[in-house]
C-alpha cells in the first residue's frame, strides 16, 4: 500500500533556555513509499487556459512569437500525460472561448490540432480577460471531477488583466472545490502580486517564463505536466498538536519551493496546514518555527504530528508521531547542518520579500541594504546560492548605474529566492 513516511529532526540536538523561552526549529520530511501497482498516479482532469492577446505575437529577439513557443511547449508537455487523463483548452484575450471541451489524451491528434490552430478561433485579441478564461477552465474541470482524479487549471498570460477581484474570488472558489491553479507569467508585463495571490488562494503555484530564453516555455510546461502526471497523494494535511506552553509560530514548505503555509486551528491546540498534492517519488520538506519554554533538564515531547492524505478513494494517516526536544542547562547542543541549510534558504527568501517591498516603495537605501545582505548571505552559503548571489549583484549594479531595478531582474530574483537549491544527497 502507498504510504507517506515522516522523518523529523530538530535544529539543535539539545537546547538551553536561559530566559522565559527560546526559539527553535523542526525539519519535517514527508517521504512517499511502497509505490507499486497500489499507487498508480491520480487520473488528471486538466484545463489549459492560454492568453492569445495581441502581445503574444511578439518575438522578443528569438525569431519565434511567444504564442508559437507556447504552442510548441504545450504539445511537448501533453506527451507526459496518460491516455486516460483529460484536457480542455480555453483561449482568452478581450473575451474567452472554450476551444476544446474536456477530451481524453488518447485523442492526442485532436488536442494537438486545436493547440496548433489556437489563434484561428473567434477570440478578439484586443484585451486580457483572464478572469473569463479561469472561469471557463474551472467549469470544464468541474465536469470531470471525482474521487481519485486531480483537477487542475493551468493558466498562462503575458499581460495585466481586467477583472482582478473576480480572479481572486475564482481562486478562492477553486480552493473550496479542490481545484488547484497553476499560473504562468510570460515576460515582465503581467502583475506578479496578482499571480502570486491567485496561486496562494487556490493552494496552487506560479512560474515565471523569461521570454528571451527561447526554450524556457517548453522546459516549464514539461516540468509542470510531469509533476502533475506523478501526483499520487491528494488532500495532504499536516496536523500539529503542540503541548501546553509550546508556541508553534508558523510552518513553511522549503522543498520543492519555499512558501508559508496557512495554519488553521479547528480546535484548541490542534493546528492544521494543507499541503495540497504530493508526487509519488518526491520527498517534500517543511520547517516549523517554535518557541519553547524553560524546562528542567530532560527529554520532552513538544508536539504530536500526524499527516492525513487520500490515495485514490482511500483516506490514510501516518498515525501520531512525537516531536521531541532535549533540554540541558549546560548550553546549546550541536546544530544539525541539514536543518541549518534550509533555514539559510528561508532567510534569503525573507530578505527577498523585504527587497520587493523596498523596490515597490522606491526606497533606494533600503534596496541597497537588503541586496547587500542577500549577497553576503549567498556568499556564506557557497555554490548552491550562486544564482541568488549573482542576482543580488545585478540588483546593486542596476541601482548604481540607473538608479532603479528592472522588472526582469526583480522577477528573476523573486523566482530564484523561492526555489530551494539542489541539496547534497542525504
């Protein structure tokens, strides 16, 4: 039977609390296992919602229009899906149209034909109504929703949209209906704050596609469709039950990408984080921020942890596992290097959030200060933070030369900050 196993480790092997309380961190790894025939990946129920507005005909110095690159990427990506998966295709610009209702991937020629002719339908290119596209995508996947199937709407845009509030409302409805949104922003003219909000509200994810890299669209489409095709565990939830006087401040996913998870409290001292969908061959990791009170020397259970999930139509649980901490008044114990690496990543991610705020308020001194802090932190982290360090230097260079940071560098910096770098094998 397919199962999720839990591994957990504390930031330090023992803790000395000098004052009333001390900060600590726990790293939780969720490891899928036992995946034979019993854990076939979920059936997929997808809608592809593509921007066909006028700007999608720009070539960005690549000699190939954005739309043609996206068409090629979509055709390559559907090869990663299973014959029984279904795909609907929606195009939007000033208006939105369902070009192909939900169709089994077994009819690949039919799907490919619609993708290739996507600009020949009756969609007015003079505008960007992403809200209408998302609505039609959700309607299509709702028709095929059911136990053991994963519903996902993949949206791609290269511009700012009308109906922003409507988009947010739809993203909230998507989460309630267990439909996840994947949002892809092409180039630099889409609104990053909206795209990130929609991903967060729908418990989905977002991508940035650099238009000057001709192969980037295909790489990202294939990566996303491969990930969806490998999904085996849905409705994954982490239940945390801290002991009295233990404060659980927040939970963040740190692999495959860094994001803060919303914590609900269905009852007193029972916190719940929704983890969404997990792939059948990928370990995910989470860091829990804790505040631990003073205790006499000894080993204590500080919280109970349980993960619940669906495999097909079955509901499963890992059962309760304890999180434990050793107290010693002799001084702090050694630091676990693996946990420390993830905390470094989180700190760069937080610095990057501060950088985005400083850029938005045009506070040059703060931009300079934070970019220098990222560069310094990246240098300490060495080769695995090379891209983050390089981008921090790019920010400083643009600031010093032109007095402002380009949108492209901002997006690249943000994209890099949330992606956990490859860790050495454990």
